[in-house]
């Protein structure tokens, strides 16, 4: 059986259930009065989706943004470390001197060597120090 980890809280789930049921009931009432207006069916489906999200306490959109935030934070930390960051203490810890080889800089920043190859190709730099 497929198990999904919960990514919304209890209060958020209760709000989704309440608003979802409200939207379903309101749309169903409007749809019975005006069945030729098909957009009420879409409102019913959206409300039902919100109720389901509240019951299982999982929102796919929230999961999508949480995953992207995590990967963006990791990528930002790597780039921040590579370019020195904003803090003077971080700049002192990094040995970004002209004598430092690209592979040493990559190791300090935690970047994969493939990324340096791409930078070197884009900048037109010859391969040195076994990039």
C-alpha cells in the first residue's frame, strides 16, 4: 500500500476540510439551480480536492514547493561558499587567492568538479590542474 508522509498541520487540515465542504455545498446548490453553467462542476471538484487534502493531511503543491525550497537552499549555500558569501568571517575562512587551484576552490566550496568544467568552458579557460 502506498503511504504518504503528512506535510500540513492539523489546523491547516481542518481549515481545508471546512472550506472544501463549504465550496462543495455552495457549488452543488448553485449547480442544481443552473445546470447549464458547467463551471460549478469545477468548483465542486476543487472543493472535493481540498477536503481530500485535509483528510490525508498531504498537499502536493506544498510538497512541490518544500522540495524546491530545500534544493534551492542547498544550491545557494554552495554558490555562496564558492563566491565568498557576505560575511567577512566566511571570506577569511575561504582561501580564494590567485595561487589556489580551481580544484582546491571546488573542494572548499563543496562543488562537484563537473560544475567547474562547465564554468571553464563558458569562460573559455583552458583545462589546468586536472579540472
